[in-house]
């Protein structure tokens, strides 16, 4: 599933972009939006803290799983770890902070998106959390441009997290070294994906989401995403 959208021309490519896929860690994008919406609604602040209890600790990506019980983290640090490290424990803490999975899902509906939903705390190895490439592209566009959704300060901070994601082996591996990529990856055995905003060295800017089902942990998923990214990038810059 591929969705690409050109900021300059508003032309787009839609290849199965409304097909439902497991999100893996890309579900952290709507969680991030909901966190900042809650902050702007005055429910809590970036400086508030949460304790890492065994209730939230979980395996998979991220370093919090190895930290001491009851260690404290600000909401800002949890949000940054959720995106930069793809930390699953931090994600579960933030889902609880905004209320519940039900609250996140209601927020997604309020944004007008019908095909993205959260059913399982991270890590969701069974792929029960779902989305479409079009839904994810819509969320990215709103993070980047929509001042009615979030303030410029909030959106700038969110994009800064996304500019420092550790996993650069998917879409980013198909870009030239001078390109900036603001994104979030997702990786479970059956699915590999990446969703973000590319800013080319010549100023060209586009959204790109690629979701690929694959045989369990097959390297073919990564190879497909890197090759597709290179084709898209070469077209955009030329």
C-alpha cells in the first residue's frame, strides 16, 4: 500500500491506499497527536511526570523496559522516546495519560478518520491495531500544516521528534543524504511500514506512506520499501 502527495502540485499516487493494514508502531502517530491535543485542552502539561510501573513496562522496542521501577519521566520525554526510540512502554504510559485506548479511538473519529483504530497496548505483535496509508498521510499533513488541529509550537515539537527517529533503514534509505525525513516506522513480523514527510535538498516536499505485508520477518519487506522510496524520490527531484 502506497500513498504519495506532492505539496507543490497536490498531485498524488494511491496504490491500495485505502486497504486496511496492521499499523505496528506507526499507531504512535495518532497517540502523539492526542497527547498534544490533550495538553492544549489543559488536561496536563509537557512538564507533568509519570512513574514507570510494571503495569506499563513491556517488551519490544525502546529503553524504558530496562529502567528501574517507579522511575519518573516527563510527558515530553515519554513522547520523545515514543517517537525517536519507538518505545512501547512510553506509548502505553501516554495512552493511559490521555485516558484509554477508547479515548484515542474517539479522537481519531473526531478528526474524521474512519479506518484507524487502536485495540491493543504495545507491542501489538498480532497486528490488531489497524490503519490505511491514506489515513496516515492525512494525519501527517495535519501535523505539518493544520493550525486548527494544533498550535504551531506543538506541531514544531512533534515534527522535531519525528526528525530524530533512530530507524533510518526504510524510506530514508532510498533518499539522498541531503534530504530531511520526518517520520515514524512500524515493524512486526507480518508487516513493515514507514510514514513521513520528505523535504528534498531542492526544496521539493512530499508525503509518503508505504505499508508492506510480508512473510514473517522477511527481508523482502525492507527491500521493497527502500526500492519504492528511491523510485518516488528520483521522480520528485527530477
